[in-house]
C-alpha cells in the first residue's frame, strides 16, 4: 500500500516534469520566433526606405535567420502539439518532412544571402526572397490569431 503510494507519487512527479518540459519547449520556440521578428525589423525598415541601409545590421539579421533555421526544427518534439497557447498546427507533426524542408530552405537562403548581399542594391534584390519563407511557412503551419 505504502509502496503503491510512492509509485503513484513518483509517476505523478515524472508526468508533471514531462508536461513542464513541453511547456518550456513551446515557450522556447516562441521566443526564438520573436527573435526572427526582431531581426527582421531593421532590414524591413531599410527596404521601405524608413531607415538608412546598414550592411552590418543586415548581415547580423541574416546570421540570426540562419542560426534560427538550424535550431527551430528541434523545438517541435512529439508531445508539444498543444498547450501553452501554441499556434503550431497539427500538420507540423503529420507533414514533418515538408516542415523541416521549409526550415532548411529558409536557412540555406539566409546563408546564400550572407554572401550575396554586399551593398544596398544586392540587399534589395535578395532580402525579400529570404523573408518570403516567413509567410510561406506560417501559411499552413501556424494558426491565425483571431
Ligand atoms: C518553417 C516554418 C517557419 C518559418 C520559416 C518561420 N516561422 Fe514563424 N512560426 C512558425 C510556427 C510553427 C509558429 C508557431 C509556434 C508556436 O506557437 O508554438 C511561428 C510563430 C511565429 C511568431 C509568433 C511567436 C510568438 O510570440 O508566439 C512570430 C513573430 C514569427 N513566427 C515570426 C517569423 C518571422 C519574422 C519569420 C521569417 C524571418 C518566420 N517566423 C519564419 C513557423 C515558421
């Protein structure tokens, strides 16, 4: 009887730590995504002519994109489909190969752009293609906010 209680308590503790690990991973990927939005802000303003072109800032953003693209696919483990206000759609787990291919393409495009962007003209012709991946993935893999 006492042993049973111990086992039940140990199980409950184990399960709650699994649940909080999944909440952490959801929070972590949302934080990582906020970093993408943050990194995209200055180049976005430069594209619109609201901010002066700054090659170093653009290169820093592209580096963040490339690093994020490597890390992000690891933050959608099985078991993190729901909870913690995730906007991740089930298709991430049913169509995982395509979801991961989208990250890989985004990362490869960001890396290629690091070499291609040398001045304002090459920035303007290259950067929009890189950030097309954002909407291209959200469409289909991220729930729209009501
Ligand atoms: C291959 C897929 C993919 C790509 C590429 C992608 N995202 Fe996302 N993004 C997602 C998914 C999935 C979520 C939902 C994550 C969740 O809520 O668990 C998300 C969520 C977000 C969020 C909301 C984060 C929060 O606070 O909850 C922002 C902001 C965001 N993405 C910005 C971007 C930007 C900017 C880019 C491009 C530079 C980008 N994303 C590229 C899949 C992607």
